[in-house]
């Protein structure tokens, strides 16, 4: 069995079937490739931690509270990342036209360029896996993964409200 933690009975769990380990490996590997490629293309001032904002940023803007909800990150973490991305020239804060008291985070020109490149890189990564698994198997994989993510988030929200 692969290296890992031991259970109360001394048996190790199988990392090849551990959902958290597999999800983490996928996240870190995809994130690593994405940011290596972005760095080579001139976006070398951003880090994987900024992904909590950049992955959910919209061209027409988004509120920080919505970024936190979508990314599953605490508002303070999102706020710190937004501050850093604003200082780096990727986003700017603008008044929300719907509620002037609220702020929208809007990508700058540099932010829009990064978004386009990140989207293209992620599409290439997805296409590589689609070719490897086959279109039907890859579509089922994505459908099942979305279902697991939704179910986990619902369970977490349920536990948090109890």
C-alpha cells in the first residue's frame, strides 16, 4: 500500500482511492502546469494562491463576497489576494452600478490577457485528458466529478449550519 496515515486499527488507507489525496494531486498538478506556462508567457508575478480570484473573475466584474462563495475561500483570504492582484495591475475596484456602496472587482487589460491565456491553457489541459480517456469517458468523468463536488459542498454547508 502507498505511504499514508494509519487508521486506529493500524491499517493504512489506500491513497489510490482516497478522494482527498486524489483531488489534491489533481489540483496541484493542474495548477502547477497552468502557472508554469503563465509564468513563461510573462505573467510571472502571480502565484497559485491568486487562483482563488483569477479562476472566478469575470470580464464585467464580480463582488469579493461572490468570489469567496464560488472559490470556497474565506473572505479574508480573497481580500488579501485581491489586494495583491490590484497592486500587480490585474484587477481594479469599481463601484457596483447595482449597489453603489458595494465594489466590483474588474479585470484590467493585463487581467483580461491573463484570463484569456489561462482559459486557453486550461482548455488544452482538458483536451489532452479528453483525448486520453475518450470523449464519452471524459464527459462522464466531468459529470461525476461535478456531482461529487456539489455533494461535498452541500454536506459541508449542512455541517456548518448545524
